[in-house]
C-alpha cells in the first residue's frame, strides 16, 4: 500500500512497499499526463533520464498502456545524455530505446536524441537549437514565466550523490541561468562528456517526477526533500534540492528503502 506525503515546498512524495508497486503507479502517472497533454495540445513532450528509471518504466510497454497510450503523439527528449555513440552501452538513448521505446509505437521522427557525431559543446548547442525549433512549432509549450520550454513531463533519476540529470554537486552547470542545455567534459561519473538540461528548463516543466529506489539513495532523498542541516556543511544545496518547478507539479516516487531517512513529512493518507 502506497503512502502519500505532501509538502508545499517539496511537492508530493509517494512511497511504495516495493518497486513493482512503484512501477505500476509510475506507469499510471505517465499515462494520465500523456492523455491530458494530448487532449489539451495534441502532443506529449516528455524528457527522459537514464539509469534505473528506464527499468522502472517497463510497465508502460504492457497492457493496458501499450494500447491505451497515444504513442503517436509522444515527442521524446533526454533530460541528460552521455556524448557517446547511440550504440554505446553508456548511451541513455540506447537504454531507453532497448528498454521502452522499441516496444511501443512511438514515431521514430519524434525521438529527439542528440547528434552523437559532435563534441559535447557542439552537441549541447545543437540540442538547444532542436528544442527551440520544436518550441517555435508548439510541439513543446513555452513557459508562462520565462522563454524556457515547458515540457509536459521531465522524468529524473537520482544519484546517490544527489545528482539529477547530469547536474552534479558543486558543478558550474548548476549555476547556469540563461542556457537551456549545458555540456560537461568532466563529469564526476563516467562517461566524462555529457549534455544536460539546466535547472531553468527542468524547473519550467509542467510536471517533474524524481524516481529513486534502494537504500543507497536514502541519504540523497533525505537531503533533497528534508534539506541539509547546518552540520551537513554544504557549499550549495544538493542538485536534487534545487528541483523546484516554478509553476509545475513535483512528485517523488520512492520505495520504502529510498524513503527510509525522510524525517520531515506528516503522513496525510494511506
Ligand atoms: O548518470 C546518470 O545517473 C542518474 C541516476 O542513475 P541511477 O542508475 O542511479 O538511477 C540518471 O538519472 C542520469 O540520467 C544518468 O545520466
């Protein structure tokens, strides 16, 4: 049975007994947002991350979602990508293609992956240009408060160091205020070359979900949701704590292990 915790500042926190229950709720959540966006504007612009998130989305390939989701209206982006060939084992595109996108009828031309023949810097510029074209043609909405794209949903994983997308603790990419896409050549986790949506873009989304499972993520979840204490001595809040959609809705999907160090929420329903 899932527990739902609510906090005005840090969004809704959903805690599940196991990853199977989490995956079922996550599939419902994505399918509902897809239906709403398609009804309202004719497309669903979703940004995926890599890592364990993709395995947790696998129920979307199964009944009823394989038939009920309007896959033809999906436009898929990557919140972060490793600057490697699309066939490389570290490619987030490859992970999503193999684990999800090759199993559902998404239109191949609606998969907005990076140009993997460019350098990290060029790939970031190129991706920003590609997103800009899709904002111009209204495939992706525009934020009500800035010139940023407003994705219908940005799905994020969470690193045990608190990173989201490829926004790592104390990295200068976290300070980016103007660019939509940043590049890294010094990622603390391999591979070193990556591109990532910046905080202004993630925080302009209509919906952001952070998905984390396992005890290895518990400290990062606590620091992101409850916030660091003074004794934690952080130069800067962990990246996941900086996910604060301006007008959008933030939902955390956690299993009990990842939620086990949370301290500051009151259970509102069961
Ligand atoms: O490097 C990355 O890590 C995060 C977290 O991955 P996980 O396997 O620990 O869930 C992921 O969200 C991000 O997209 C990826 O590039």
